[in-house]
C-alpha cells in the first residue's frame, strides 16, 4: 500500500509482510469509528442496546462503549470518551519549560518514561542542545525497562480479564523488580522526572547496574514461563486466535502504529526506521506477525519484551564503561547547577533561582518529535514564541488513534470477545482523553 507519511513529507510504500487477512476493507462506511445497525435489522425489534463500561478491568478504565446486540452478536457500536479529560496540554502551556516536564508522564501513566522522553527531546531540538552520550544511553535503558513494564501490565490485566488470574501475579512480580530499579536510580517508582532538558537529573547510583543485570538474567526465564502458561492453554487460544481481525491496509488507513500495526503485518518501528537516542547502535529485532488478531498482538508484545531485555543488557555493558563521564549538558542557562555549588557560588545560586522561578527561554520555532512508545507512535508537537513557556503543545497519543479500531474489530463478534479486543489494543485512557 502506498501512503504519504505526514511528518516525513514523502510518499513511500509501507513494508507489509504476508498476504491480506481479508479482501477489501471492513472499515465502517459512514463514520469510520461508528458501526451503525442495519435498518432492516433494527426494524425487527431484536436489537438490544447496552452500556459496556466505563469500568475496570474489562474496558481498561473509563471507556464507555454503546453496544447494539442481536443476541450475543455485536451489530452496532460507538465509543464514548472524555471521562478522564485532564487538560494536560493546556496546563503545560501555562507552566515554564522546566516545570512542565512533570506533566507528560501522567498522560500515559504506564509508559511514563517514554512520555517524559518525547517532551524533553522536543525541547532539546528547539534549543539545539547537545546531550552527553551517557545520558542518551541511560535514557534508552530506562525507556526499554519502561516498555517491559508496560507490556507486563498489558499481559497481566489481559489474562485476568480472560480468566487466567495467576498470570496477573506473575507479571506483577517482574513489574515490581522494574519499579525497584526506577526507585534506585531516580528515587521514585513511577513518574520519576529523571529526564531533564540536557540529560538526566543525577548520575547513575552505585549498585544500579548489578541489580539491573540480575533482572536481565531473570526476565528471559520469566517470559518462557508466561508462554508455557498461555500458549498451551486451550481457553486462551480459543479466546484470542481469529478474534478482532485487522488487515494491514485497514491498519494503515486507520493510522495505527506500534504492536497493533506490526501484528497486522506492517514492519514499521520508529526506533529502527526513524532512529533516535542510540537505537542504531544496538542489536534488536522488530517482531512482526501477519494474523492481525488478538493472539498476534499478544505475541508481538511478548517478543518485544524479549528484545527490550536484550537492549537493556547492551545499555548496561555500554554504560559501565562510561564511569566518570558527564550525565547532563553544561549549560547553566538551561540546566540546574550542581547542588554542592549553591553553598559556595553566588552565580550558581542565582542560576538555580532563575531557572526554578522564571524558567529558561526557548528560541522561537516549532518542532514535531516522534518516538516508539509501548503503544506506538508517540509524538510531541511544540511551538515556542521565544518565551519561558510553550506557546502551543500537542501530544499525539497512540492510544487515542488505536482506539478507533474497536468498532471495526468488534463488529460481528460476540460481546464477550469485546473484552479481548479492547485489551489487545492496550489503551491508556489518560492518553486518550488528555
């Protein structure tokens, strides 16, 4: 399929793998995100309309689906969002660049580290600020740990919703280890504010790398255990295989990205295809499946956890050789001075006071930066008017875009299959509503 990439500005052929799952398109004709009940069926009075959500865990939070049922079959559907509207973007426009860094992590509160990264990358692009190599590799390590963390939450909750209760506890066991690593390096288990414009907040503490190595040694065995528990489970296979089909052409037409896109046979990953940080210096494979169903979306995330573990190991190897190197840029107009200088240097004290109270000014301009978050293309569009606050900010949340596939994938299926389909999209409602 040929399409134009808006942020690249050229026409290219999407790298589609495998044969079409079905012929033509199944996207609803009138409105792509709404399935209308056929008029003839509605006249029979056999159609019942029900509210599906908002509730945990089946709709992953405050998502409401208005579902029309003919027996157990879904014949009409529309999604209602906005229950978690927080105004993050407008709030960030009222904060200084320095203070706004705390907000993006709360938009996608599961993939928080990636959200923090895309915002600071956008600021650095406007500032034309060079980041030390050590900070780049530390950012990559934490983002991949965060990817594993996010996929573990997906796997545990998805299995729980389909009846595999024990998987929830196993996944959260490994998740706790990752959160301990975040606490060790940043002082917080979640929403760390560890990434700063110019680098990271602090140097890597003593003891982090040995603990991180223990995790990368344990994680492959844990993934094997997950596969053993689920891939031999007949109920799991029947609830996921052939359910919620999405072809490559329809996935592209609906603007999908991340695991949803790759499970439909499109070999596209921003870490490799529009590389950032140091992803071009590490060895990893981009998992692609061609079934386009709930099962393949699960397998993509399983394989991604294995590949992220490999990337983390490579980051540790590289960072251990960077002992003593700087972890943040030496630009006192943007970066807070070292705390030990505040007691002896009046100039450092003034810089610290000015940055915290007034913030730093960013040159006028506009940028769009995109990264590969656990849910797909996470973009940050920033406009600066040269002041100490963003003039305009918009987050391209993959959960919001991916959510529009639900009517398409749930039509014609059973209501019970809707739970599996929703979880396979892995939406984070804070990112949808913002």
